[in-house]
C-alpha cells in the first residue's frame, strides 16, 4: 500500500488479538477483504456514546457495517477509540490534513 499521510484517513485493524495487524484506508480494507464478506457483516459493536451521536447526526440507528462505521468515524474525527466485531478490532488513527488557503 502506498501511504499518503497528507491525503488519506487511516485505520489500525487487527484480527485475533494482534495476530494480524494492518494499517488500512477505507478503500484498501475493502479491496483486500472484498472476497471475505467483511463489508457485509453488520455485527459491529457501536458503544452507546457513538450510537447516540450517530442517531443525532444521521437520524437513525447505526446499521453496523464496517464501512458505515468508518464513514462515521472519518466525518466525526472520532480518533483512537477501538470498535470490535468477532475477531477484528478497528481504530481510526489518522485524519486527512486540511488544506487552508
């Protein structure tokens, strides 16, 4: 993966504790795991604070897929809080840099 620290959002992803640990963008996670069904799984644990903020912003309960979770974390800049599903943990660790003119 080419890392673009200025223009990408990054997530720390781990499976089976820390047996496999990777850094991904939303796009790279989808691409690498598209054959596994990861993006269709809607059993992600959203803590109560995140659920409340999501309901307030979006107007519905979170469905719970990993891509919806990633979109929410990017939009809210919800950094360094782990989310769990079965044997996977994901944490938003880096936001895109804002360009100010």
